[in-house]
C-alpha cells in the first residue's frame, strides 16, 4: 500500500482536507481520515505539502507538444508526447489528427493504435479533426485535403477513433452520423459554416455531441443568425470544448459559456501544437510554417494555428475567469471527458477502485509537482 498525505483532495463535488489517499498497484484503495492512518500501513509516501490532489487530466484535443506532433511520420513522436504530458498533469489523452490525405491519416491512426502500450500518459484513442470540414472555416487545416464524409476512412480504425470533428452542412444525409453512433464515435461540430438551424436539425437524433474549440472556426453568434455558437449555448446535448489560453477565447466569453452550459456542458482542452512547452521561434503544423511569439502561435497570414497552452494552466485560467468552484473546473478536464468517452468507470475521479491516475498541483499557481499514471510515478518536479 502507498499513500498521498497532506493534500487537499479534489472530488467531483468537494475539496477534502485532513484525509489520506491510499493506492495499491494501479488502483485507488481508499480515502481515509488522517486520524485513522498510521505510517505502518504503507510502504511508500508522497507528501503533497498542502497541494491539490486531483484526478489526472484528460485532454481530448491535442496535436502535440515538446517538438512532437501526432502526424509526425515516426513512432517516437507519440512516445515523446506521452512522456512529457504528465508534466502538465495530463494522464490520458486523444492524439488529434489533422486534415491530411487519406494515407497519411491512416498511418497516423495506426501509430496511435500501437502507442497505447507506451509508458506515460495513456492514449484512449484518436480525435480526427477533419478532413470532413468546411473550406470557409478551415482555420489552420489545409484546404486541398478537405474531403466528403466517408465512413470507409474510419471503419478499419473504429477501435481507435473516439471523436471526429466535421462540418454538418457538408453531409449529404445523416447516414454518416448514424454510422458514428453505431460505432460509439462522438461527432463534434467544428471547422463549419453551419447555420443554427442546420446544427439543430442535423444533430437532433444524437444523444450528445461536442463542439470543437467553441467560438473558433465556426459561425459566430449574431442576433439574426445565431450560428453554431448559438446552437451550442442553447442545446443541452452540445458539450463545448473550450481552449482557455485567454487568446482563443476572451475571459468574458469563457464566463458566458459557463453561465449557459454549467459544469456538465464544458470540456477543457488545449488544442496544443508541437510548440507547446518550447521557447518562442518557428514551428510547423500540417506542412505550414507556424510562428510562436509571446504565447501566440500563428500562420504566416496571421491565422491562429492552435494553442501552446498546457492543461494545468488552462484549468487555472478557467477557474479565475469563470468564477467556477475548483471541483467544477477540475471536473471539466476529468469527469466530463471521461463520461463522454465511456471510461468514467475507470478514470476521471478519485474514487475507490478506479485507476490511480493522479496529479498533485501547487495550490497557488497550479504547477504540477507529481503525476501518477496507474499508480506509477511518471513525473516528479524534484527529479
């Protein structure tokens, strides 16, 4: 038995002090009052030193970090991402592909499947961002690779693909949506010029759906044309991804989403590029040059290329900007994605019997002190 002591344990609905988190092997054994605990119960201790003990973050939308990208044509890139993400408190993630040609995407999905066995942050599957998107709202995606929705792209990788971002107005009918539902693949509306009416009609039969990086690369809210943003805010079935780097989404717009969607309707993401955790300079995304300066990553034409934010900072930013209680902000990066991805029985909260995927955060600036994946200490700031 091992223990985490002297921490503020963040549960889905409360922060608990004066308790010890016990884990054995890869599993959380119990959370017990400090007064009922004695050192002889454990073989190893981690002292949280008053920090927040939170479930490991789950990042459902991330392209890369530390110089590596999901689309890189080698096995080492994903291994690098997996080894570095625990530094940001992330213990599970969906490597996110881009709008490339079909063979390149298929090779990436194959690498993602194989990388599930690697040490470090756990790969839950893949998020396909495109290529079934709108040319008008392509953002940093390459227009020449945009294609019509075709489930045959996904069928050989139905065990890998967990989310697919698409533009609903480009679908000829709802067959593709039904195929996704039949294979438990989440449809996420994004890089789309859909009207409010198109979104509401197209997604009517979905149990729930996601909105890819809310506000970005989509029809905005206008009082005569509510657009995707209006649909996302009003439809309780829409769960909104939110990049809280304070660049992609203004703090007031973050607060607006929170007021409208509440705790259960938001999923915090980073959408980070390979430039994340690297100094300023020139980088690359989807074969396009990216210029990183003062916390911003842009293409040559000035288009935002993605973020370079880390998940621990995203959670802190949202906490400050929205006024949400800490358990709610943490839940948006843990409970909510775990539930939607169908893994909440194993991860996403600190409960007896779940995997010991745990991050310990400094209580002032949220920097990550230690991270465990399946009970294994994979990051320690002091080592």
